[in-house]
């Protein structure tokens, strides 16, 4: 061994900058004679080894995923099968690459792909009973990048020689920087994650460009044994090896002793949830489809897709739906299969969906298409069509207010009998089986009186209401029949919820948006979908009045369950909905900051429970979600549009309040000019009440 050691010069130094290119003369040393001799022996004993498969030295771009990022840049999903995402080494802190070189291949910048000095040391250690590997970063890359050609599980000498030959050839064609970049993007980090970017995002919740020195050293500790040095399972073991990496980096003068000591004081901290900031698999499916519509095949990998999703709201929505649906299943007398107790693979339990948007921009902030994505990938938020029930009524009332029917107009809540074209008689009923008699429009909407909505539909014309619904964003067909005024025509949840945006943003309809831009792996934008400008579909005064009526529906009508969760300081407007037979329950509501809808039901419609209603089942889920959203947040405000007329009325009569009106009956009403009570309108003849005008 002493003779062998003398063959390997030890005076060669690595570049202090850690970026130097390989110079062929650096490795033309006598030690190559030893390796050449080994190669000759191996080839003589194994002629097949001489048949090296074609070009195992090439650096290829392996399959990758596309990263789906939330609006804050956090990871919410990946599209593609191979869990890898390549990044340029020049976008990373210098100490990232240096950490891997220091611990994996100290003479990386001196050798030609094969470290003869390292091999000699490994042979010596093997003789003394302390075996270790001597593969260079280049050799490891060859084996990892071409596993079918260079199988690193094969411990035979023939494989080693083929690997060395390929490594040397790789060094002739690529710079050290290119090889190191390919290496840190290729190597496995356990749990099916390959490459520095996915390792950083999944273990630490950040892109590799944001790694600290301690974090870079932690990841550099893993390739020796990803399962052994898993920072989630074995943080203490990983810390020991991380500190070794830091010590070696200091010894090789990549960092100072003080930097190493400071980094060693940092704890090993991994992020929960494997670095996914919010459960959003249904949302990611929509993103994949939308990207494809833009001409981007996300499944081919290598893209960063920036989206509109708000992780905190998505988490709040997921938790609220989970708890709310489970609460329904735990109610006394509930007789259907449950999520916990059902035939696996058959999602016949109670399902649910949530959609939340920014009502001004249309950005989809949260989307949940079902209760268990693993069992059912069917996205009920974007693909299902269900009857909205009374949740459709605000569109009818918007058409009425826009037709100059004032919100204080009295309409009888009474039995109806409408003859249809086929000769049958349609007789709408209220959910409570009662009729209240004369009520104002405001009261009828707050208490969800079906007969009043049907009368408004007949009075305005269902064709006009259908057209308004279409302009507001509902793409599914609405039948122009009386029952459609109370939500008998099925709608697609995403479209239906977004159709409420005009009530929240002064009459402007918006289109739901999921993707803000798509970048390639270098960060260059390849698609930036233009934001579609909102379209005016309602007069701002009409939108304001209907929204204010919907505030009554929450504060003292069918949606009061929301107020068990959302404090009064947060203005809320919304509407419940429950079709016939209690097969679906809805609540669609808004605050100055978000618009959201909740639905519960079965994929094959059937009664949820006797007496099930949107106010008792869906509204609490909405309230819990919004309550969590506003924890630590300020709330916006709704502005009053110019020109609107304000009056104090008597809730019992709908007339202007007088001195005799009890305080508890007084309320504020709003009117489009010309629809205010007669007593408030200017009287042009009043000037003559004092007698004739004398010149």
C-alpha cells in the first residue's frame, strides 16, 4: 500500500471559489497506470464489459414535474410522474454546490471524472477493515442518470470500469459546473423526491434558491443514505451528519469556522405536510386542464405554474367542510353510509364542494371538489350540475329591482296555481308549508318565500331572468319555466358562485381565473393569460340594494347560522338554498373581501335528512370557513353608490316611519331614484300651496 500511495500526488489543490473548470493536465498522473491495469484485467476476464452501451456519458434532461404554486409562491401540487424539477445552479447560493462537493467529492475540481487518490484511500481503508466508496460526483451522476446502462446496484468490477469510462468521457464534454448542476438535480433525496429543488420544497417548504447554509448542509448530508438520513424520521442522526458536512466545508475553506459554528447551532426543522401548503388536489386538476387549454402540456414537466389559490383560505375551507360534513353524518337519525363507514371505492357517502373567489378580480382563492380525492377524483365544483334551490332567488330579485320594483313593495305570500303549457298545474309551496300573507320584497327574500319569487318571475318574465342569469355568468341552460325562479334548473357550482360577483362589486361580472402565469424552469414566462376585464351586467344601485337585502337574509333570515361563527364586525350577505326533497343544501355568501359557495349532497341525488336545509347544514360550514379566514385579518368595506336614496321605513308596513313607529320596527331602506315612497318624492305643485305667484 505504501508503494501504491506514492503513485498518487497529494499536492493538488481545489479552487477556493468552487467554480473552476476541469483542466485535463491536472489528472495526467502516474496513478492512471494503476487504473488502466485494473481495467485491462477486468476486460480480459469479462469481454462483455468492453461492449459499453452507447453514450452513457451524456447529460440528459430526465423527466420532471411541473410545480403548481399558490399566490404566495408556496407549493400546492405537482403535475407529472417523475418527482424532480431541475433548476440552474447559478440561481442557488454558492454554498449549496460547495456542500455537496465537500462531503461527496473533495477533489471534484482536480480529477478527470475518476478520483485515483480517493480510490487508493478506499483500498487502504478496505484492507484495514473500514470499507468506503470512492465514486466521484461524476461517477454517481453517470449511474443515476443512466441506470439501465450503468447499474450502480451491480458491485462487479465490470460495472465499475464502465462507470469510470463514462465519467471520464462526460468530463471531456461538459464543464464542472454543468456536471455539478446535473448531479444536484438528479440525485434522490428519499420519499420519491429527486433533485435539490423538490427536496428543499418538500422538506423545508421553500425553493432551493432560499436555502440557508445549515439547510444546504442538511440536504448535502442525505445522498449517502436518503432513508438513513431522513430529516423527518431521524433529525438527530441528520444533525450529526449535517454538522460533519459543515466541518468539512470549513476545513476546505468554503466557509469560515465561525460560519460553520453558527450553522451548527441551528435545529433541524422540517415543514409539516411534506411542504404542501394546502390540500388542493382538485384545484391542481383544474390548473392542469386550464394550462392545456393555453397550449402548455404541464404533465411533460419543467414548468412553474403560478396560481390564484390562497393557501390559508384553502386550508380553512378544507377543515370547515371536513368538520361540517362529519357533523351532519353524526346527527341522530342519519342513515346513509358515512365517509368513515362505507364500501371502499364507492363514494356513496355525503359529498361536498366549496368555491371561494375574489369577487373583484375573479381569482379563485379556494376550491374543493369532494371530501376524499384519493377515492374520488370527480370534481363536483367544476363538473357537477345541481339544482340551486332558493340560492337562485337573488337573480330574480335583481331583475325585479332593475325593473323598478322597489324593495318595500308588498307582494302576497299566498297559494298559487299556474297552468303550464302542457296543461298541468304548478303549485309552488314554501319549505315551512305556510303562507305569510302580504310581505315586502325584502322580507320575502330574507325569509325565502317561494311564492313571491315565482310571482316576480311571472311578472318580469322568465325569459328576462334567464338572460340576466346568463350575463351574470351561468352557462348551463335555465329553463324559462316558473319553477326556475326558485332554482329548479341545474347549475354548475363554479359558474353559479361566480355569478354572485356582481352583487359584491357594483354590478360587474367576472370570469373565474386560476392561473396568473406559467414559467419555464429558468423563470422565463411562457404564458401570461390576459386578465379579462369585468363586464357591467347590473346597475351599481341594483347590485347594492340586492346585496343589502341579502345582508338581512344573514342577520335575521334563513342564513342566521352564519352569525354563530362570523362576528357582526364583518359584513356578510348571502342566501341559503334547498331544492325539493332536501337533496341538496347550499349557501352562497360574500364579504367585502371574498365570495364563496358551499354545497352538500350525494352524487346520486337523495334526501340528506328530513328537514335538511341550507341554513342548518351549509351555512355553518361557510361561517366556520370565513371565521378562520378573518382571524388576524382586517375586513374591507362596501361603498354606497352615488345617487341612491336612503329612507327609514316601518318594517311592518313598508311605509316611511313616523313618530309612532316603534324603534324595533324601524329599518333603513334604499331606493333607485324614482322608486322611493310617494311621501319622499318632490312635489312640483307644492309651490302653489300658498297661493298664486304674483309678479
